[in-house]
C-alpha cells in the first residue's frame, strides 16, 4: 500500500476514535483536546511512514543478500571451451621425442602436412634413407602440432564473445565476479598455449640443427668408409703385385 494512503487511513481511524461520543445516558457533548489530537495524528502518520521505510530497507537488504549469495555455475559459461582439445592441445611431453625426432609416424593434422610435403621415400634400408624418412616425419609432426595449437587458440577466441555476453547480462555482483574469474582462467590457458608454442619453436629449431648435424656426420662417415675402402683396395693391389 502507498505510504501516504496508509497514513491517511491511520489518521482517519485516530480521528474517529478521538471524536467518539459519550454514552447517551450522560447527555453531554464530547470534549475534544485539539492540541493532543493533532499530536496523535502527526505521531501516527510518522509511525506509518517509518514502518514503510523499514520495509523498503529490508527488501533492499534481501536483494543485496541474494546478489552476494546466489551461486554461479562457472562451468556452464562458454561450454564450448570445456574441451580438453582446446584447453591443452599439445601432446604429452614424453611423446615429443618420437614426434619431433621422426620416429613416430605422422597422424591427424600431421598426416595432411606429410602428404602435402612428401615426394619420395627411399626403401633401400640404409641408415641414410632411414634418417631421411625420419626427418620427413619430424617436419610433418611439428607442423601438425603447431597448426593444432593454433586452431585451439582460434576456437577459444571465437567462444570468448559468449563470456562477454554473459558479463553484460549479469544481474548480481556474484555473477560478475564469477565471469571475470572465468575470463582470467581463459587468459591463463591462452598464455600457457603461447608458452607451449614457444617451446615447440625451440624444439623445431633444434631439430633443424640436428638434421644439419646428421648430414655432416653422414658425409664424414661416407668419406671415412670411402677412404677405408680405397686403402683396402690399394693394399690388395700391392699384395697381388
């Protein structure tokens, strides 16, 4: 009820009680104390207004309480991000040696890069041919890992506007806090992926250096074998003479 209307009702009641007549048997007019009546009316009106103000304050406190205590399901926000392939797309550390070294055959995205880059795979079983094939696997694996990591970051960026929408639609401090926390967590995931990408770049660089080292070692081995074969052939000729 409107506070002013309620005050009016209370005041009317007070007036009616104050103006009540004495029993008919007395046959006398009621004596009205105007000053006291006015004071009573003012006090009653002020009491009604005070009660309504207290009710409004209580309602506001209840709303504030709800704002701070309503639970927010953080996991339900941007559900598309709740995916292991997005949160941590990189292979396990113990698998990196085989992937980067080329001992592990390309699969998934890496297989696409291998087919795109591949020209010829020697099958003579020599050490040089085996190393050549391994290097081809390594290059494709590194490209596959890098592209998978990039795809995960891009998908995360596509889902971030959903969190922004949740933030705009938030109706309580608790929800705003929860969404900001989720955004901070997503930022940490992206930073972790960036660190992983940097480590992959280091591995790729070292793998390139390793391939150069392998070529040099192969050259030296070939020269050493050729020299040994020449020495043996020369010795055989001298023996035959």
